[in-house]
C-alpha cells in the first residue's frame, strides 16, 4: 500500500493544529472559553444533572442511553462546546465505547447526520425520566446550526501489519478453543 502523500500529511497536521487551537479556546471554527471546557470536563457547570453525569461517567464508565443524549445536547447547545470534544470525552470514559456508534450519536444530536433535525434536551423530559431527580434550568431551547468542516482529500492507507505468506506465522490456541463447539461458533 502506498504511503500518505505530503499533501495528506499537511492536511492532517493542519487539522490537528486547528483542533489544538479550538481546544485551547482560540478560533478554529466556534470560539469558546477554555475555562468552559475545563468546567464541563470537571463537572462544575452548575447544570443540574449534567455535573452528576460527568461524575457518574468518570466513576463507573457508564451512562444510561437517555443520559448520554441529554449530556450531548447540553454539551453542544447549552454549553456550546464542540461536539468532537464531547465525543472524545465519552470515548475515553465509556467502558462500552464504540468509536463509530459514539461518533454517529454525537453527530445525530448535533444535527449533522440528519441536517435540520437536532436533539434538544428539555427540563420537562429530564425531570420526567429521572423521576424528578434532575430538573435543570436554563437549557438551550433552540439549536444553533453546527458548521461542519470540509471533507479532507482522500489519503492512501498506511501499510497494513498483515502476515505475509513468506514469513513464519503462529496460531495461538487457548484452552477455550479446545472443544468441538468452538469449531462452529
């Protein structure tokens, strides 16, 4: 397989530089204070429920599906933080994290997967489904349009690490593999 071209490397470097600027609170699309990101990641936003979910996620590695959607909505529309940083936070902390599902879920909430259709968390919905444990005030009531950066040019995939027929290989068989049922699983 061909090595990435210098223009592909430049595009990746440029994208990473922009993410670093955004994460630092600069301009790289949507501006936001770095302090807002730090407070959100620490669970110190003052938003009822959201701060609890940050702590729950950090402590248990899990959030119920409803809490995940509410969290993403509050992150994107109330706190106005980049969805990519929220998705990264989930990916790093969820024990059942799946990169594809996580990305698509955050994009769906933001309205990027379904243009013109976003998911907005509401106080009434959260209160109802948490048995009034949480009833956050001041949530966004309108979804801002999220601008999506242009799709970068396609790059050649790096060489894979597949075994080469000309090189020695090993097959690892464990005790669990040593019964007839495993042959047809």
